C-alpha cells in the first residue's frame, strides 16, 4: 500500500447551503467512484472555498456520505484577482495499492482549472 493524493473541484451555482452541499456531494461521489475509493482508505480531506462561498461547510456533505471517521478541514482559497468564482476544491489523501493511478475530478465550470488533465474531465 502507498499514500496517494487526489485533487478535485466543482463549481457552485449559488451561495446557499443546498448548492454547496449538492456540489460537494457530486464532487466526492465522482472522486470516490473513479478511484474505487472507500472511506476506510481515506486519510484526510482538505476542502477550500472561494471567498464568495460561505453559506455552508463542504465537510457537512462529506460526513453525510459516510466520511464521519475521516479528518476533514475547510479553508478559504487564496483570493487571486480574476480567479474562477464559486468553486469548491478538495485534496484527498488516501491509501491504495502500488501501481494505482489517481484519477482527479474537475466538474462543471471547474473543468477549466485543469483542462490539461484529460483524465480529470
């Protein structure tokens, strides 16, 4: 087994709790599905939100998915002028078998953040 890191992001339609929870749920479900990732293999998840999102913690959606034993942290993204607004990002640390190839996930408008990663789309 080896420790891996996985990145992902999703855009959010509005700064309200249901939109943030829905976007986080979709992002985490896709990350877990593409990487055949179970909660037991996760070491930690770090979520960031752009400054225009403050209605809910993304960790709430992750807990609802069964990640109640995984350490979760929410933080602010650096507010770089001109950066894509309404974005939730995540960095997941997890264990997988040697030779595993991480499949990063970028959804909706957040796809523009890593258009260079074909496997992320």
